[in-house]
C-alpha cells in the first residue's frame, strides 16, 4: 500500500509538472503575441480627463508617484482629485505639498466622510466623482508612478468608439525586505503573465486592473456606476467585467506603470497574498482551480523528491527551470521593463514554492485582512467580520 501511494504521488507530480511546462510555453506565446501587437496609438485623441485617487495613509514613494501625474505631456485638459476621509489623514499633507509644488495644475483635495459600503476606497471614489468635471474618468491607486506620456497613451486608446475602458499592465518596485521582493517578483513573472495569457485565450480582456481604470462616463453609467461597487472587494476586476458585459470593449494599453510594494514583514505579506488569492477564487472559481497548472516549477521540485531523484525527474526539473526563467525574463524584463527581475531571478524557485502554499491556503476560508480590518468575502461582496 505505501508503495502504491508513493507511485501515485510520483505520477501525479509528473503530470502536473509537465502540464506546468505547457502553461509556461503558452504564456510565453501570449507574451510574444502582445509584444508584436503592442503599438503606440496616435495621440490625436486627447479628451479632458478627471484622475481620481482614494487615499488612506502614506504609501512608500507616494509623493513621487503624485508628482509623476503632474508632469504629463498631455495635449488635453486634466484634473487631479484626491479623496481622504478626514483632513487628519497624513495623506492630506502630501496633497497640500503637491499643490504648492504644482500651482499650475488643477489639483483638488476632497474630504469624503460618507461610508457608503464596506469598500472604503470605492466609497471615496463615488464622492470624488461628484466633483469631476470631465467626460472621462481615470482611477488608479495612490502608489502608482507613471511616465510623462501616460495620459497621452492611455487616452489615445479611446479613439476607437467601441472602447469603454482602458487598463494597463504594471510592475512592482520592492522595498528592502524579502517578502517585498517576493511579491514584486510574482507581479512581474506570474500575475502579468497570466493576464497576457487570458487576453490571448479569451480574445481580449474582460476585466480591469487597479493600476489603471480609465473609463468613459457613459460606459460606466451603463455598467451600473461606481455606486454598484461599494461592497465589492475586487472593484477593479468587477468594473471591467461590468463594462464588458454592457457591450463595450476593454482595452489593454501599451503603457506599463509602476506600483510600490511595501516593505512587508511576513505577516503583512501573507495577509496581502491571501486577500489576492481569495479574491481571485471568489471572482473566477474555475480559473482559480486552474491555477494548479501554473505552479509547474514547484510540482517539478516535488516530483524530484517523489520519484526518488530519478533521471527523468531531473530532466523535467531542468526543462521547467528553463521555461520558467525564460517566461520571467520575457514578461518581467521585456514586456514590463522591470529592472529588478534579473537581480532577483535567483529567488524565483522560492517564490514559486511559497506561492503554491498560499494558493492551497486560499481554499481554506473566506476571511481577508484589508488595511487593518477583517472581512468575510462572499459572492464578491465584503461583509465586516464580527
């Protein structure tokens, strides 16, 4: 009986490792397709746009991120609206400093005291939108740093009348700690690769990414508006999904932005990763189960142990390493332009083993921790944990 169980584990890990190699190959193809199709659209279309940012506390590099939004080479008009729940929030002082540095920019700090649902970020965005003066709204996170051509390239995508929402890929900038480096590495080499593969397999994107959510007002209204997202955790995903369901196209722009990854300790890292995994599981349960095939390198390592260090298992491991590292360099370095990927590449096996463990843990419950508060996630809605 023990021999039969060991043989079954060896077969299972072999199959999963080989399937993982297939996934790496498919993701490589998706990255190559994106690179061939990626193009800078004409900047002739430059409508007015209101940039909305919901703030709570000060993130690493936040002022630098804000400054990057003030130095845009954009032909159209744009305004920056920042929302805080109270002027006592330290983020308010950062916005005031920004206003002093860029007096020529239309910058507004809005106190958003209403709590319209369990998602405090969306509650703030609903209140900010009331002050927006343009027909296009762009939402991104407080720690997003952009290039001077960001607005020009994102808004040019709306030159096609069928486009209702534009989103963007992103890379992570790690800060010091090992968990921070592991998360940034995962963003560049795993998550964004999955986005590109889903785009290729599904004939386009049907969801949004929080790094950039640029949307036409009429498309947003047709999708139920921001008000309909006040109890959703995955508000970025859900906004894109609702816009697509309303009959508009979701476009993945050529621009890549940068998010700041905090200097997590291990507890903060695990909380953040479990929040992400359980969000994906709730939004796309079949897709979450399918993530079993994305952990090819971890399965290959387990296969070496399960097979008793057999020559075949080492061949599978070497092929998995080759494909995994090739995918990491193609997506991370070439598609995203992430300069940290090569320096941290040696951490990739560690990152992948940790990620598989967290993926398994993602099945074990619906509780998440978000900005220090504990919630239960059910059918895409956040319920405050008692």
